[in-house]
C-alpha cells in the first residue's frame, strides 16, 4: 500500500529503515568533521548526535520512510564541459528546485499515512540534521557508492531523496548489497582528486563544494580544474557504470530548462542581481547568491581560452564585490596577452582598496592561452 501511494504521488522508489540504523555512519561523520574535511560547512558539525540517532531529533520516532525521485537524464552531462564558452550547470540544478518538488510530495504521502492510520509524521528534505543517504541505504533504496553518494541498480547515481519520520511501526526493508566491486570509475573521474580513498570525500577539493558551498575566493590550485563548471559538478556521478541501467527521469518539474543547458558565459557575466534572480527563479542556483555565481562565471571565463571573453571579464572588474573582482582579474590573466593585462593592472591598482584583489593583480601573469587548444561554439 505504501509503495503504491508513493508512486501515485510521484516517487520512483520507497523503503523503510529503523531509526537506529545509521549509528555507524554517525561515527564516521564525527571523524570526518574532526578532520576538517567538511570545509566551510559548519552546519555539518551541528547536532552530530541527532544525525547519528534520529530519535534524539524526535523521541517518538518509530520508523523512517525514505523515498527517491529519479532525475537522471541524457545525453551524458559531461559533454558540456568541452564547450568552453558556455557554462556547465549540474544536472540536479537544471530544473525546478528539488527541495520544493520533493517536499510537496512528501507532504502528500505523509497526509495519506495520517488519513490511513492514526499516527504522527514529520517530513525532511535537506532541512534538518538528518543523514538522508545512509538512511536511504538502510531502507534498501541503494548502497553507498565510492563517491559517497547513493547508487541504485535501477537509477544509477541519480536520485533525489526525502524522508518521512513517523510514529508508526512499519516493516523494515533489507539493505542492498554493495555492487561497486573493484570499480573506481567515479574516483578516477574527479578533476580535483577530492577522494583520498573510496567513500572518503575531502569537500575542500570538491568542485561542487567550491562552486556552491564555499563562500570565499576559490583556491588557485583548483581553478583550472574547475573548467567551465559554474554550479556543481557531475563528474563522479556521471562516471558510474550503473547509470547505463537507469532510464531517463520523466518528471516534468525536474526536466532541464533550455536556458540552463548551455548558457553563454558572456551573457551570464552581464547579469545584474535582478537578471540573476529572474533567470534562476525556482532553481537551486539562486541559493549561491549573485556574487558567488559571478565568481564562478569569472573562473569559467578564465578557463575558456577565448580572448573574445575579455570584455565580459572586464565588465566584472567593475563589480562592487571584491570576490567577483578578484576572480575576474584571474580570468583576465589567463586570456589576455601580457602587455594588455599589464595595462589593465596599472590602471586598476590605483583605485583598488581590497588587498585580496590587489594580490590577484600582482600575481597575474597574463599568460596567453591559444584559442586553438579549445573548441568554441559561439
């Protein structure tokens, strides 16, 4: 009955886990936070005990219902990274904000439970100290892949997850067997070597973290590896061999919007705050804010190898936010001939008060990247 109703409201899979099924994952999370590999994500360190034992979050909890929505798509999302004058947006952010989609359906399924049997419920989609991926694995929706994400035989690495906590005592589902074997495709696909070992992620090296969660300048050592990724990274997810068994997600609300499939960097660089909000209305991208988004766009421009994008980078040099200006300086240093960059630097340094931006100007080398080394599509 639960499976039938879950599918009726739009979920592709459902399973039930015990509240005490993630104690071991909670211990690994404590070690992870202690190592500092979570970077700026201070919220991960909050209420670690609650994450390890959901009953501390809600003592009346008896069963955890985990659900998933397939958001897989084709063609291979990695193809856009070869189009250097365009921006690459992670698959999960090309449609409507999944938080809104999943939560609405969770409420519908929770409402069905309450009407069917006297009980209490709570719903969660990345909004509380809940370990969704370990709980989903415990509920049999898949297993923990070496890239630290859930992997499913039916849906590959492409599942949005949601949780319903309930006071009902429900039959538990058995966890799935780990099918990764000796494969390390996801680990080898990472452009920044963010996996020190299977199932260990150093977020400070992860492109998704750097372009979404990280609030400051992107460290120089990772800028070229980011390429044209302006929001998130699908490299490890897309490399998973189990994706070949996954059918394309058919959920209309989550299908990619045409404007977000391959946006031109030159146009993105000129978005003001209102234009940014309009383009990414109802999209997860809006969560990073205008300044961090332009920082990412500037890094992508620097990696484009396109001298024609220098004017877009120059436009960003006038931005009031030093985070944006610093990234724009780096971009110009990559695509402008040395003499041209030196001229821009000499004119800008007199009026630049931010030490970080001044340092970017002084470090800039004006290295000319041959346009013949890249494929352009404008």
